């Protein structure tokens, strides 16, 4: 392995050195491993640090060992020699202005990894137009003193949560990667850092008064013995906290990792390391995505218009990122005639006012002034904006269609436009470049490039393999534009058939072009799974408008069939094909000759029920190991959505129409199944799926479109919370303020031959009075009962009691017999052991 190499991340070329250098000696974790982690976690890292100046703690030579610490550098300002494309924000200091880096793209994370920056620290505020904004989140750092542990922090976190919910805040927990727990809550930006600090300080004092045996709000070390410090000070505008998903400079590669409240309630938390965090990201997505949602790019647009005074579309909700590539030029007769050029990006139309319109020759340079982002609906707007309103005057569509993107950077955009046959471009492809000339004045130049696609040629710089592939690419792009134009024409005619017919015409042209490019290596799909929101049956307003499916407990996968190639792509873009060779082999026959992008879930079925535990054995397997596993315990993929068929993008179609297309193209086999909608009333569906031991139900709106990568309430997760009668056989003493009383109950279930088997512990669902009452009411016994699979630490610490029947809620039962996420409901004095079902 060379000591230095060039790597490419998001189109940026970087020098990467000493990839094999060990940065965490305790685990052998190398600099290259760190690079892989930050790139795979980049979406989440950037989401929670974007717009915030990043302070780094660097360990260029590694973190050291248990005996010797590695040398650490605390870096605030951007290093000399840093790439000029790294964005910065200016901060004023007593010694003068300083420039801090911003996390805007994965390449910046790669550069920080190259510099040995393991810990990334950010404030609770963002910079807006060069100015510090009010904080948009509140943070509390729960730090255990000597004699306290992570379980004590978990208990304090639950108390903090109660107080925050009472004042209208919804906190999310993270194990800090160091010793304690971080709690974050979203703020609406109306309070200052000083006010946020005051609220946090008062909350810490209140809990200290309520629970003086376990909580302290003063940072003096002498006061922290055996207690948990609620550090409120990090809400100060001058303070920073380690960023969510950041690595820590500890002996092992631990991470500031989001957790669920169920995990906190269950106790027994441990700090997570980077491999476990990546697995959880892939399986569960970003658990704290709601903490730092993408900025509302339409806020400025809405602030300049009133829906009751202008015919322009004024959506009430923030834009949702999508995958479209539409464009429009609108002729705008306002005070002066000009043209508005708009390109779709991440759910909005990025807009420029071009006074003289697009240049008609390669020798012209036209001024373009960037204006506020517009909603996608504006792409079809024509009408008269009333006098006295912003932009008053007549708006007409000059041309519109789709574009092929070659480059989109903050200071440069290059693409090829494909318009309508009767539009301003005359139906000819048009390659242009937008180049920023003055960032402060938002001024750009728009140029028609010298390299223009001919009738059968793709853009000169478009990615591809060979002239033949390039020619087909241009024709395919033209077909896409034709499809969209046909769809729009059908929609204007008011007929659904017209829309579908226009799309079909474009699909046939695309399919023809695709046959000519069959020899070229296909690119991985850019589509990502649409995500469901947690809900319950009360969220279903009208069952006739919803479709219900089994919630399969597996790994989400996008299936891409392109010619002879089949790919399985995870939620975060990871290729799972190597781990499931049996599915890669089975899918071509199931899909037939159709090229398609489908959505599904990889599961391990055991008697019709998915076993998530069995699926874990496939993690990281490839080659012969994966082939052996495939023969011993083959997986199944449950397909439930069609996103693209023969090049025709279906994400804008209704759910029932997409499901109909899925049924048309998929021929089921033992390894490939279609997850059919469930029939009947929702109450009965929930009852039957619970009886079968299934995880729950997914409810989907029949008329909902597919929104790639977006969590939406058009899909709802209705998980079963099961109730179970259990045997209480003992209790473990709590820590801190729970010392001397019940911290958790030891549970068992009837087993074979009259024996009992261990079923886990329950530590939540109690009030303080409940814990004391249980301690006093449960009758002690001198010796441990005979229980199979009893963990040694429980056997050593438990206070044993005469068996009593109780009841808990839980999410599922593991293969070992333990109940997941149990919550105590109460003793059942009306039940005896003979009443319990051993199954």
C-alpha cells in the first residue's frame, strides 16, 4: 500500500497519506478505517453539523494506548494549505477575525480524516449570511462522576426528558462516546444563547433539588462523587459539543451515537463503536433526523408573497428533497422584461433572473442574478401577478423540460437542457455553463458552451464509455424530455390516460436507446428508499384511502436490474449484493427481461416470520463465506414497490398504480416474493399479525407518490406492543437514588418439564412508590430458583423472591427467550403459575 495516494470524493481530488497508520492501537483501527467511517456516515454527520463552525481535535499519530496518550492538537481555524474549496465562516475574536471550516460535503470530512481530526465539535447555533443566528437546539451533557455509571446517566436522562416534555420540547438521546449521555432538543430560533443557557441551568437545578442523591448541577469535582453532572453550560454561544456521529479520541473508536428511548429505559447501555454505528445507520436510518431537519429553502419565497393576494403557488410546507431534474425559463414582463431561469435541485427550483434571456451563440455572455428559490409548482405557473405585489406583471413559459447534469458546485453549474418541440429552444438540446462572478451580489454569467450535443451525440464531458454510449445517452435524454412533455400535455388535457400515454411513449424511446447501450457498464441507481413515520391506528382517518402491508423485520434494499447486472443497495447506498448471492441469482428470472428499480426488504423467514437475529449473521459476508451461508440459510426478498421500469420513472405515480406495475413484472419464486396488501379491516389485520408474531403493519396512502429518501406520513409504521404474563423471580437493587429499592425485576417464563427459562429484566414502567411496594410485597426466598440460561451477573446480584405472576408490554421475543424492551404493567394476583401458557 503506497504511503500517499490520490482519492476522489464527490468529484474532489485529495491527497491521502499513510492509510495503514494505526490510529486506535487497542483495536488496530487505521486511518483508512476512519476515512471509510466518516464517508459512510457523511449524510448524518453533515446533517447535524451543517452551517456550524467546526472545531477539531486532531490526533495525527493516533490516540495512544492505555499507558501512553497520543499527542492531541486543538484546531479552531482552518489550517494553512487546506484546499481552497473548503467553505469557511468568519468568527470575530479579540485578536481579530478567524475563519473556521464548515461541513458542506463529504470531501471536507475526507480532508479532516487526512489531517487526523477524530473529534468534531460544533456550537448549538448556525451561521446565516455570515452572522451568528439564535441557537436551534438545546443540549444537556450528563456526565457521571466517580462512582456513578452510564445506568445512572440513563436514569437522569429519563427525569430530564419528563421536564423537557412538560415545557414543550421533545429530546433525543445520544451516548456521548466518552462516559455519559447527551440530550438534544430542537429550538425554534426565537431564544438567544443566553436564554437557552438560563433554561438549561434552571432545569439542572430543579432536578438537583428533586434528586439530590444522584444529580448535581455544579461542576466542582468535589461535589460530583457518585453523582451525575447535568452540564448546562454548553448552550453558551462560545461553547461547543462533540457533533452527533463524531468519533471520539478514546482508546477505542467510540462514537457520539444516537440511541432510542427504549434503549435508555431498558438500561445496560454501553458506548457504541464505529462499526456498530454504521450497522445501526443502515438498519434504522438516522434516529435523530428530526433534530436538525434540512433548512426550509422556501422560507424567503413565502416571506415575499401572500397566498391570498397572488395567483402564484405559495406552499405552506417546507420543500421536500427529490430526485427530479426539471427546468423552466419563464418570460416575465414586470417593470422591465426579463427571463427567469429555474433548475430543479433537492425539491426546489433554484432561480436566476436573466435580463436578456439565454445566450443564442457561444460568443455571448449573459448576466444572471440569482434570486430566491421557488417551489417546484412554479415550473408550470403562467398568469398575471397583481400590481403592488412582488414581481407584478405577466408570466409566460418560454420553454421547459428535463436537464442532464454534468456539474453542480456552489460557483459553477454545467448541464444540457432538453425542451419541448415548440419551445424557445426549438426542441434542440442546449448545453450551458453558469459561472458565479460575485458571490456577495449573487451575480453569475450564463454561457452557451462551445461543445454542443449534436443530433446523435451526448455532451462532450458527459460520463460514459465510448462514442456509441454517448450517442445513445443523448437520445435517451431526449426521450425522457418527450415523456415528461407528453405527461404534461396529458395532464393539461385533464386526462389521466393522456399522462400515462405520454410517459409510455417516452419509455419506448428510452428502451430503444437502452438496447444500444447494453454493452456499457450501468451506473448504480440514485434512488433511495422512502421512509415511514411511527404511528398508530388512530392516525388512519379513512381506511378506504389506505393500503396495509406486513412490516417485515429485515434489511431494506433497493433492487436494480440493468441488463445482466443485478444490484442490492442498502438505505445508505451500500452494495449488499455480495452478501446475498442467492438473491442476485434469483432476481433475473423473477423480473424477466425487464430492466427495473424495485423496493423491498431482505428477510430471513422462519415459519413465515422474519428473524432479524438470523439476518445479522450475513453482515459483512462476501465470496465463499456468503455462498456457504446462502446454501445453509437462504434469504428472501419481499418486494413491495416499483420505482422504475424500463427507464420510466414511476415515483410520481400513485401507490396503487406502482403496485399494479410490480405485479405485472415480478414472477414469484422461493427467494423472490411480492409483499401483497392485506385485506380486511385494520383492527382485524392488527389482531392477526400480532397473533402470528409479526413486527407490525405498514399503512400506505393509496394516492401517495414515492418520495425517495424522505420520511413521510404517507407511510406509517404501526408496530405491535405485545402484552405478556411473566413470572417474577427476583429483583436487582437500583443505583444512586434507587439504592435500597427495586431497580429492575428478574423475569422468567415457563419452560419444558416444569422448569423456567430466563426472560430478561424490566426496569421501566414503575413509579417510586411502585418500586418500594414491590420490594416489600415480593416474598423473599433463600436460594436461587432453577432457571435455564440465567446470566451469571444476574445470578450473582439478584434478591430472589417466591414466584409471582406479573404482566409486561414488550416489542418481541428474541430467539434466546428474552423479551425486548419490556415495560412493567403490574402484578397479577388473580393469576397463578398454572395459568401461564408455556408456548
